[in-house]
C-alpha cells in the first residue's frame, strides 16, 4: 500500500508541478498580451496625439496666414488711400496754380501759341475753336494767331483753360486744354512719384 501512496504522491506532485507550469505559462502569456496591448494602445494614442497636433498646427498656420494676408491687404489699402490723397492734393494744387496762370499775361501767349499750332494741323478755314466762357474775351488774339477764318464756341467742360478745336469737314479734333494736359500728367506722376505700392 505504501507503494500506492507513494505513486499517488508522485502523481499528485507531477500534477501540481504541471499545473504550476501551466499557471506560470498562462500568467506569462497574459503578461505578454497585456504588454502587447499596452504597446499597441500607446502607439495608437501617440498616433492620435500626433494627428491632433498636426491638425492644430495646420489650422494655426492657416489662421496666421489669413491674418497676415488680411493685415497686408489693410496696409496696402491704407497706402493706396494715402497715395490717392497725396495725388489728389498735388493735382488740386496744380489746378489752382494753372488757374492762377490763366489770370496772367503769359496765358494769352499760351493761347496764341496753341492757335498757331492748330493752324499748322488744320491748314485751312472752317475750324471751330472751343473755349471756356471766361476766355471768349481772347477771341481776337486767337483769331489773329490762327490766321484763318474760324468759329468760336463756349465749352462748359473746360474748367481751367486752353482750347479745343475741330474741323467738321476734315474730321480732325485737337485738344490743348490745360484740363487735358493736367489729366495726362496723372499717369506719369503715379509712375514717377516714387509712391508705388508693392
């Protein structure tokens, strides 16, 4: 019987030993599974954090770009307004100076010279010369300088001075008004004034 008891003990020890090995093996597998799951979860969380950070950075860059573009446009608009104001002021002062010029004796010389140039362009009678109302007093001087028979009309669109002429039969039109000459200078002034907005 002692033999049976001994066999039972050996069997029981073997079973316990096997059970212990199985328990350790299962615990190790559980530990490895937990570690693997934890690593995968950690990688997933890090990936999500990275994506979130990238998304926030993209949105932040977009907001900054938008703000910079808005500020740049505002600055340009202010510069354009300032440039426009300066240009208007310069041309307003130039208009006043030209109006002062029309009150001097030099102005009559200007009208005569213009009439002589028009005479070369048209070369024959039948020209209609248009003046502002205040300049109609210079018709005799203009007719004398023109040298041909011509007709005079008042032109309400001439504000500063000078004259326009046209020949109905020839279809030729000439404009030497101070208004037009000043307006032609606006483009030159904007180009050469050094006030360009980049």
